[in-house]
C-alpha cells in the first residue's frame, strides 16, 4: 500500500505531539549521536545525546491550541555514556565547560491543517524546518571566539509515526505510541569555542512518547529529581517572552560558563 498524503485537523497533531487534555504534561524522549562534519576530514563522533521534551497544549479557540514546553538534551561521553561536565576540544586542545540544552520555554500555536502520510495502520507527520535568523551573539565582541557568524542557520528534519486508529479515536486524548526520528545540521555550539572554523554538527536521533516521568531513562529522572525539578512538568500556561535557545542560554549564563559551573544550572520546581 502506498502512503496517501492527507490533510489532518490540528487536534490530530495535538494528540501526537502532546495531549488534548490541558491538565496533562506529555513527555517525549530521544537519544542519538552528534558528529563533526568538516570539509576534507573524516567524520568524527563527538557526543552521544539524551534528551526530552515535556509539553502541554491549551485550547484557546475552536480548532486552536497554545503549545508550551521545556526541553533538555545532555551531551554524553561517546564511550561511557556519562554526562560531560567538561570537553577537550580536539582541534584547539582547550578544555571548556559543557552547556547542556535547557530550553525553557519552547512554544507555539497549533491550528489549521497538518499534512500527514497515512499508510494503513500507521500515520507519519513530516516536518522539515530551516531556521535562519540573525545570530544574537554576533554583535558582541566578547563572543567572537564562540559564535561569530552573523546568521544562525540550521536544518531540523522530523518524522513522527503514530497508530492511525489512535488519531481518530475520540476516547484518547493522546496517542498510545509514537516513534520519532530527528536529524539536524547545525553550526558549532557556542560553548565549544570553535570560532569561525569551517564545519558543522550532524545530529541523528530516535525517540518515543513515554507515560510520565518514571518511564524516562534513569539519567533524566535523576537530573530532574535532584537538580532541575522544574522539568517535572510543562509550564501551566503560556510564558511571555521569546523561546529559549542554546545561543540565548549561552548569552544569559556566560559568566557561569566562564566560572566552570555545572550545567544545566539548578532550577526549582514550579509550584
């Protein structure tokens, strides 16, 4: 059977990415590898990664939802799978602090139709996203060694596959299963201190939806329970202000980075 492209309603995407129940926090988790891709050099595995998104969808009008979430991704030693507090840059020989991803919030609005590939028992949503905007670090000379490019540019390629029956089952607020693939082409991360060296990072990850905090990988549970309990749940309402990114987080916590503090920085639970 050949997959048919169908225009599905926003509620079907909400059930996939999060939940129709605004009282629920929904967890996605992923794991994968990050490679250095440099012209004229063989690929080099730099890190393994392990991450999560905890999200909530809040209905705002007929067929429209506010999406609010928080994201974590940890950079791991590719041999031992241990969280890296420091990293020795193989090109510069310098040891730098590792700033793991702690993006709070990541938000948006879901409305209208969402195209999906319906293939019998399974349905796949495909999103190819190409962020392109001014680098918030480029105009400050103190960041010249970290992220001098005037433009932030990346490619984010997502595929989310779910049971077709779940999408059209009115008794379910969220799909029972989800398979995620995520590939990314991006610039050197600011904390790597690569300056204007040529090359890119290639991310390759797979993931799934899990039923709550206790089904997350033990490393993520431990971090959330002991260091960053803010990530036990999604924001209870839309948060004012722009989305957090690794570049903005680096800018905000630059002094803590220079001081060698351990990231993500501790964050208390939302009451």
